[in-house]
C-alpha cells in the first residue's frame, strides 16, 4: 500500500491523520484511535475505486461538524476530556460560528460541569468559552446554555466561598486568641509603665524638695554668717572702746583676745555650714542623676506600652476586616461578581502575618 493512498484515509472519530504504528495497525495522531491494516486497505479501495457522478454535486460541512461533535460526546463519556478539548478547539478554529465547539470546550474543560478544583485561569477560560457559545448559539439552545453556565458558576462560587469562609473563620478564631494575649500584655505593660511613672514622679519630687531645702539652707547660712560677723565686729569695737585707758600693750593684748576669739568662732561656724552646703549640693546632684535614670526608664516603659496598644489596635482592625470579609462572602452576590470572583478578578486576601485586605 502506497503512503499516498494511506494518507487519504482519516480517523472516523475525529477526522485526524492516521500514522503507522506497526506492520498490522494504524493510530490516529489526534485521539489515539487504533485501526487494523485490513480496514485501511478496505477504505483505500473505496477511495480509489471508480465512482460515476451524474448531475451537480454540492459539498456541505454539516455532516463533518456533526460527526466531530458526536465524537466530543463520545470522548466525554469515555472520560477522555483532553481529547474532547482538543477536538473542541479544532471545531472552534474551523467552525467559529457553531456554538457546539465553544460549549464542547466548556464541557471537556469542566469535566461535564462537575469539576470544582480548577485554578482561576481555567475558570476564566471556561466562562469565556461559555459566553462565546451563548453569543453564537441559536434561539433553541440559548436558554439552556445560559442556565447551565449560570448554575455551574453559582456552584463553583459556593464551593470556593465556603472553602474561603472556613479558612477565614479559622484565621479569625486564631486572631481572637492572639488578641486576648495582646490585651493581657497591654495591661501588663500599662502596669509597668504606671509603676515606672510613680518612681519617676517620686524621684522628681525628691529632687525638687532637696533643691528647696538647699535654697532655704543657703538663706539661713547667709543670715547666720552675717549675724556672726556683725556680732564679732560689735564685740571687737566694744573691747577696743573699753580698753582705751589702758596702756598700749594692754590694749594690744585685749584686742588680740577680743578680735581673735570671735573671728575664730565665726570661721569654724562658717566652715561647718560650708561642709553642710557641699553635702547638700552633692545630694542634689545624685537626686538629679536618679531622676534622669527613672525618667529614661519611664519613657522606655511608656514606649513599650504604646507599642502594645498599637498591636492591640492592629489586631482589632484585622478582626473587623475579617468580619467584613465573612459578611461579604455570605451575601448572595450578582452573577457578574461570582464570575469575577472565580476568575480571580475579585479576591479576599489574607496573608500569613494576619493582615486582611479586600
């Protein structure tokens, strides 16, 4: 058998090209159907036999496309959805105005409108092919196609939204538990901040009191010192006047006693008060250092508390957004929304950190 004659025979299932598999059989390169060599010989004989044709001949494509669509039904019944899909694409290319090619792609791609586990791109292709079929369908098939496509879209949307709601509900419950922990941490941070604030206020009050006491002490010391100097000067003057009748050496001796004694007393008292002054000054500096430390600790604890408050607020916002998402998923949405949702054009996204966006 020559190759030219063999190539004239095509697959009866899908009209595909037959290729030689072994010495006894041929195989369709499109659908994989097998044909015995004897069958090929008989077909070649029919094709190459003499045929007498009288009258006008009209070639019509209806028989060809009817055969192709029938093969689509056969492939779908056999569960060979990939073969049915390829055959549907062939009909779309050769007969784009026939809805059966577009609807065949929908049926094969969706496993006869039963598959609910495809990704968004596959669903988008199914919806696109379904709408193309509806656009070119005749009035007799139009209503049925619309009903089947709408029912399938609603079924897929319900399955996807239920799955998403279950996932979102689990995330919501986990977020609620996390919120309880964050609120407890917020209360603890507030307690620590309040304690640090009290210590800081006490340190500030101690420093203020010490400065006030020091200022009062300085005033008293100045007054006492001035009074002592006045007394010393008056005492010295009194001694000088009372000893005027005495001779020079006597006056000098009494003046030394009269002046040295009060001046020495004044010096000792002044030194004593100066020592107290320096001690008070050092105490104030120490209190200021303690105040600075307690203030730093307070602001640090305050920052931790504000961070805890921000975390609580963020978690509350996440819970509100998830509540809103759940309510949106629970609504009876329009068909346009359902088509966009299962095609991935409208999404309710929750990331791993817990943030939720629509």
